């Protein structure tokens, strides 16, 4: 059952709004910390467990450094750290905006539903990206 249906049925109450506000506050604090402390130099962020175990970059490697660069307005550097993260941000932003609008105003934004074939294709892109970035085929000027 979607959140819009829950609200229409009277099942989305104050506790859901408070939980969403707490999540928004935690996310804001996390972004503020990421803005202030550079993941490339500060040492306060944990390393990637996949890279620690295998020595390979996972599809998410470079995301924190890329987000730090985006918060400072450097899109090109963010793209070099993790292009997949930069390309996926509009979709993540739309999802957060749609959920926030529904909780704040009680009106849902249009929902984009993907067919199973598209979800499988996206998974394939993520896996292919994870493999290619660990091969000599990956451009040297991107994060390695």
C-alpha cells in the first residue's frame, strides 16, 4: 500500500510525520558534517568494506567524496569520483520531494513506477559499472 493510500485511509498519522521530520533532521546534520569534513582528508568516515576485502572499487566507492564536491558546487569533480551517483541524484531527489510533499501538504506528486524489466536493466548497469571501473577499460582520469 502506497503512502498516499495510507493517508487516504486515515492510517498515516502524526507518528509518521514525526519520524519523517526526525529523518529530515538527521539527513540535514549528515549533509552539514559532509560539507564541513572532506572525506578525502578528514579520516572520520569509514572505508568501503568491499574495497578493504577485495581491493576493488564497488559501485558506491567515491560517493561520499562526490557528495562533498557537490555540496561545494563542483559538479565535474563529483562526476569524476562517482558518475553513477551524480546521474542517480535527480531520481533520489524526486523521491524525497514527492514523499515530503505528501507528508507536508497531504498531496502526492506523480509517482514514477518502473516495470520489472527496467529494474533489472538498472541492476545490470550498476553491476557493469562496478566491473568496468576495475578494468583497464575505465578511463584513468576517473577515480580508481
